[in-house]
C-alpha cells in the first residue's frame, strides 16, 4: 500500500517532454490552427503599451500581504518577442502570484479542449508554477475544480511550455464556469527568483465526438437511507418478519500485503510457510469472508533470491487460503508489483488463471494492477513506471481481460481507479468499459486525524465517502448499461498522516479508537445498505513500530490490536439476513462534498441482522460522538429473546497505542447495563450507549 493523497499533482515539464494523457497533458507539437486571432487570453503577448503594474489583463492574486505591484510589471528589456514580456519577482519567504484578469476569464464550453502555450525563463534555475484555476462564479468568487497545477523547470533560456486541458476529463464546464491562468516565479516560498513570461496563448478546439465524460454531479443519486429520523434518543422498532434481504458479509474482509512482503510473513523468500501458529489461529478466528493479496506475480521482493514461477506463487496463495480457512473464490488476486513500476504480460495473467483452474483452486476475482496511478504521485509527470498514462493502463486492462477470458469465461476482472482524479477514474471507467466486471477505488478516509474533530472523522467523513461510492456506482451503471458491474474495495481504512507529517502507517489514530469507530460505522452501512459488493480493509500483518493499519503484528504474536477486536466481534454479529427497522436518533450536521454544502446523518448508526432460522438477533451500535452518551430503546416485534452477549469497545485516550497485550480495558462485558423485557410477543432492550463506543448485542430466542 502506497501513500495516497488528494492533493493536486505537480507536473515538472521541459521543452522535450511528451505526455499524451497525464493530468494537464503537455501538447507535443504546434497545432496548425494556432493563430493570434483565436487566442482567448487578453494581452497574453504583453504588447499593450501602458504604464500599469500589473499590466493590462493581469491581476495580483493570493494573500493580501504578498500583493506588491512592483513585483509584477511589463519588461521591455527582457522579452522573447515583440516589445515586452511580463516580469514576475518572487522575494524570499513570500507566496504571491499573478493571474489573468478574472473579468476576461475563459468561459469553457462542454466538449472542448484548450491548448495552452507560453514562453518562460528565469534569472537562475528554479522551479516555477503554472496553474489553470477554476471558479463556479466570479461575483462572488466561488471555487470549482481547477484543471491544472504544474511545477515548471525554469532556467536562463527562453523555453516554450505547452499543455492541453480537456473539458470533462480535467474539469467540467457545468461547475468550472470561469478559468484563469496563474503564474508563480517560485513554488517554494523560501526561494527568491525572477521569472519572465511571454506569448501566452490559449486556443480552443472541439474534442472528438463521444470523448466527453459523464459528469457525476449530473447523475441522479438517492443518498443511502439512514432508516432513522432526528430525535433526542435512539429509539428503534423492528419486526423480525421484515427480514430476508441478505446481509453483505463480504463487507467485513481484511487484506494481506504480499505473500512475503515487508514483514517476511506468511512466507519466507524461499516460499516456506512460516506464519506462527498463534497468528494463524488468530486469523482463522476472524472468520474472514473476503481477502486480497497483491504482487503475487512478483515474489519474492528480495533481490538476492530467484523469482518464483507464477505456478509457485499461485500454489503459495492457495496454501495461505487453506491455512486461514478462506475459500479460494473469496480471495481477490492481484499479480503485479505493488508500486506499479512493472507489469506482467497478458500471457502471464492467462498462465496464472489456467494453472489455478487446473489445480481446482477456484480463484475468481483478478484485480489488474495495484494503484496504477501511484507513479503519478512519486514521478512528477507520470512518466516511467508501468503506466505513464491512464491510456497505457486502459490498453493493459483490455489486453489482460481478453487473455483471462479466453482461459476462463467466468472470471471476474477488476479495474483499479482513483475517484479523485477523473483521468484515472471517470476516464478509465468509460474507455475500459466492457473489459472489467468490477472496479476497485480504495476508499480510504483522508481527513487529518490530528486537525479534524472526532465527529468529522468517524461520521462526516464516512457519509461523504459513502456518497462518493454511490457516484462511482452510478458512473459504472451509465458506462455499462447492459451488464452488472460492481465495486470491490480491496483496501480501505483511516489514512491520516501523523501530527508531524509521519506516514499514515505510523499514525496511531488511524488504528486506535478513532480508526475503530471509523471502520465500525462504515461497515454498518456496507453490510446493511450494500453500496458495493464487498470490502477488504487494510492490513492483516505489520510490525509494532507502525500501527496505523495493523490487525496483527508479527513481532508480538500474542498481542492484538484494537482493530483486531473490532473485526473479531463485528463478523460474529453479522447474521444471514438484514432486519428492517425505523426510529429516531440524535443527528449531526457535517460539511458536505463541495463548497458550503452540508450533510446530515445519525450520530448512532446501527445494524440489525438475524440468522437463517430467526433464532438469534444481532445488533451493532456505534456512537460517533466523543462526548455525548445516548439513551437507547430497541423494540423487536415477533421475537421473544434473552440477552446472550453484550460487549462494548471503547477507549478514552485519542492517542493511545492501538496495540493491546490484553483486551480487558478495551473490550468490556456490559450485560448488566442493558435491560431486556418480553411483552406481547416482543422483546424490548433498554440501556445507554456511551460516547465513542461500539456495542455488540446478541439476543437468543427464549423458547
């Protein structure tokens, strides 16, 4: 699992680069249609001879303290062509920049692409920044998605920089109704640099028919039902006869890293199974309904060991399934290198599928590449790695899918997407349609756990993610109108960096009481409302030195994490069928997906399920408030039962280590705190749900 981010990707571009499909792609050659008369930029050549600072058509931007007119002026001494250029001075420890005048903003149209070119140089080698900034409105200013944010390498010679942005691929005209260009002489506030810009040109052209993507915001999406309305307490009524909709048990999976991986478990580099019996038993006791291993075709990772054959790797994966009691068909298989630096030829994928079938292993789900977009995070222009562009990945998916289906027509092929970046999400879903059966988006929670409130992290963040999942499913349905295409989330969880910028693996809040509530609330909705077909959280094995995601740690095999106990009890409290309910609960209002949008949802989501014989009722309750306890009443009609199990998971320290040598202070029996009464063929349960807690109740039929 690689560090992910929703931040804008910085593109370092030079004169010789060619990026056919990266974010804000660089145009390789001069368009024959480029003429000054079609240029959408006012005074982009700085030829208007006026003594204004900044020049006509240009405006200072950013924080007020950095707006000094002397830093932005027309320069008649240093110019690329004509009479003048734009001189931009960036003093040390400042952050100002200049933009094209919003009053003359580009008004983009649906289905249009915009070719952007300009010449630039500097007084010394430095990293400048070029932006295309989007606004929904300029009176007043309302932000919208911005198509481009690029770092540009500058030196003392004039160079031409050329980009192309595409409506619907990089932004949508419906929301980004105004576009302005921005230039900053130094992206690093600590650097002093002077930059000159000249001959700024933006040329529109019509995109090919059918190239436009669907705007998710235009799709009709019904929010997931909360099945509760606002009230002072949690007061719920259910009828056992109103059950029968299957509970989504596959939403409670957990993913392994690799067969060898950074821990050296569950296999060593030679392929010997080495998972200690204590850890193996702990995994088996989780009763996993779904799992996933990636990099299967690139083992072992150690350079001093010979690579495994694909047959050896598949055998080891099958052995792992047997040792942990996981059916083969419930293991999602990803063959390629975890960092997406290398890919396997389609023939190797077909070879793996053919061999698995010959051995009767029954692997069904094949996920094509782990986070293929990851190279665009670590490589500034997306060049290099296995997939320089999303088009490269699309071609690979199509080839691999065709090869797999020739061997096994029933195989399910998965495509990896990034929901926050249209070129790696929406664009792939459209252009690879027909070659995939499921999509993998990795719905991590990226809020900062050290700056956001507890309620935002465990409630608001989940409600926003759940809506994103529905948007993705709506896109899947739209691009695949004649076949069922679904989502499997093969990695997810809290994903905040630490208080001092530490990697999320080392941020305890991802795995302690915050991470526990975040996952509990997400799984309640996953199991009950089923916005996707299955989910496998990150990650089964790790080290005690990094506990942000770990379920078990290999260097302390007798210890268990808080997340382990959550999954241990949650899976045991998912019955065969969902029991429908209605009632009231305290509600919270949180920020929405964009702008000033707000969303509402219950503070105390719950899940009710029953076994196939309706002899047991299972209840999972989560309180997403850090401070507020909530009185609860649960009425179950057509059921007479007794309380057989009542465990509470809670902890009062936001920074406690997730690793527990004993569960006693985290998992507590609370049977005495809940009163059960039977009256007129119904069972009533009363009690108080403590703040920041997850409660598990089991009711058994009394007769």
